[in-house]
């Protein structure tokens, strides 16, 4: 039953377990027959369904405004400006679901906006069916200091509540995992962290894949499993997550969870370096200087070490000191040219 059906696409994006319906401050309305008919077409004929929803939204159908707003927040035909206008139109009509939708999108970073306004929208919600779902946007506000002073303990408690309330909310599961993994204002519980992170990791959240890989590698929260750790870290690396790329390089270089493969390790450091990661540049620079995983390239290797050190990587700075103390003399002109070329490709390096 579409008694609660307004966050349809927000669910796809953030993983909320149950869509949130259009509600009013009086007795909550039931969806119209026209709205139900339009939703029936969403899978078989989305273009016609959207056209019908547009007409209903133009006529003030709160369910249509919320659902259409959600649809416009994702996909190839995303139109966040139009989505926001629909949410605001429904809010002007007193709709709590639209307050939740817009406030959540702003605090989740999927819509630009003022977090103070977003929290005010959340605070204005009175519908008892919707109040439990305010835990997620409130959690993000307190975890990251969005519109309120940062309070990790409160934010962690709220995100764990949100993950329990909406177990398919992948962002909530990931953040709950991080809170429990690192003890964000609460006692660390790596075993519980594994459960949340694995759920999100198995559904494609790269940051969860990497964090779970680290727990499995170190044996935190359960038995160490380097093979499984390597599998999850590879998932994160292949998605372009730079920390996964760096960890994949380290695991390949050391033979953690599988055979040593210096050539592939060098490739993964290179991919992280191409994103501007100082850590990736340091790793690749060392391999180029020493000829690990491929031919030596002392000019580019030294240039990468200097760029990483300049970005604040202390290990890169120490390596440069060691090489110079051993009498290494870089080709200054060639190194400077390699530095300029690298920055032209990657931008200025950054230290995570």
C-alpha cells in the first residue's frame, strides 16, 4: 500500500527502507486513484508515468510532488533544481514529508542548501509516522557539525538508531559502521561495525568496502581474514576509491591475502597518484626510484617524492633526506619539468 510513498528515489540513493509519504498537519490523506495508476506505470512506462505525475503535481497532489521530486534527484534525467522546487511547493502547503525530503537531501549533501534551514525543516515535522525517520538527517547534522555544534556521541547514537530504523539506508549503515569502528563518542564495537560495513560493502559502497577490508586484515571485531580483506579492498580500488587503491598496492607489495605482485602494486599507486594523492605519489615515486614492478625512472620518481613531501607527507620528506644523505643527486632541471608535467595532469597534490 502506498500509504507512505514519497521518498521513492531518495530510497534508491540513500537506501531508506521505507518511502515517506505526503502528509498534512490534519488527518493524513490517502493517495488518489490517479496517483496510484501513475505509480503502476513507473516500471513499465516511466515516461508516461512521469507525465502523469507532473500533471498531478501541478494540480497540488502532495504525493505526486514528493514522488516526482525523488525521481528528479537521480538518474540520467536528474533535475535537482526542479526537485527542490517541488519539495518547497509541498512544504508551502504544510507537507511534513516534503520537509523531511528536502531537509534530508540538504543534510546528506545531495542538494545544496543551508543546514540550519534543513534542521529547521526537520524540527518542524510533527507527523508521528515520520518522526522516526528524522534520526538519519539529525545524525548527519551532529556527526559533521552541519548547522549545529558537532556532537559525535549524539550523532553516533542517532545514526545507529537510523540504521536500525531503515536497514537498507546504505549511508546510515556505513556511518554506523564507522562510528562503531572508531568509537565516535561511543565505545568502539568492531564486531558490530563489521556487520554494518559488510551490508553496505556488499551493495557497492566503496568506502565501506575499504573499511571492512581493514577490519578483516587486522582481525578487529573477529578473526583476521587477509584473503577476504584483499577481495573487499580490490572492490574499493576498482571503483576508484583512492584509499582502496593505496591499500591494494600495499597488499600486493607485501603479499597480504595473496601473492606478491609488484607490477600491479605499482599500477595501483599510479592510479591513486593520478588522483593527486600525495600518498600515492610517494608510493609510486619509491617504486620508480628503485625499479620495483617495472623499469627505473629516477626523474619521475624523485619528482613524485618532492611533490608528496611538498604536500605535507612526512614519510616522503624522510625518504628524500635518506637519499640525499646517501649522496643521491637528482637531475634538477629534468625533475622540475617532471613536476610541472605531473601537476598539469593531476593538479596540486593533496594529503589525506
